[in-house]
C-alpha cells in the first residue's frame, strides 16, 4: 500500500508548477510571463480593431448596392399627413 501511495504522489508532483530557487531566474521567468501577457493583449487589441474595421467596411459596401425593386402596388396611396389639434376641428353639433 505504501508503494502505491508513493507512486501516486510522485505522479501528482510531476506536473505541479514549481518556482525556480535562483532569484535571477525567478525575475527572468516573471518578466517572460509579463511579456507573453503583453503580447497577447497587444494582439487581441489589433484583432478586435481589425474585426470592427472589416465590419464597418462590410456595412458601407453593402449599403451601396441597390435593393431589389418591387412593382408599385396600385392599392397604396402615398401622401403627406398633418396632425390637427382638437381645438382646430369644427364643432359637429
């Protein structure tokens, strides 16, 4: 039983993250992590900006195309309408 427990603990610690003991190596690993994080943020901002620009260009180019024209319906009357206040209406009695 002891042998099986030992093997399990050894396997579990195989993938456990460990900090380096030397102070300069710790600083170097920390700076490397910050550089990777900064690169990911930098790339993410540019990918997001590119997606916005492509979307705007798509909308602008799509609005230039004329839509399909339908024949005019003879039952539709076009006109201008004005809202009239109740006091301007004539008395109906």
